[in-house]
C-alpha cells in the first residue's frame, strides 16, 4: 500500500483497492518515507507560490 500511495494513488483509492471500510484502517498500513513527505510538501508549496504569482 505504501508503494501505491508514493506512486501517486490517492488515499481513498488505496482504501478501496484494499477493501477497507475505514480510511483510518488504510492509514495504519501506510508508512511514508520522510523524503517522500518532503517532496510532496515542496511540490505543494511551489504550486501555491505559482498560483499566487499568477493572481
């Protein structure tokens, strides 16, 4: 499940694929690397900055 999430699959899609009734159950099984979390943060920050620059 972790690899699916890191590959870009939404948490909700991973939940459905795993057959979990609760998204909290899915979160238990996902162990994201700090480097992946940093990358996601930087991408989101860049998108926010670009949006502000275009406003």
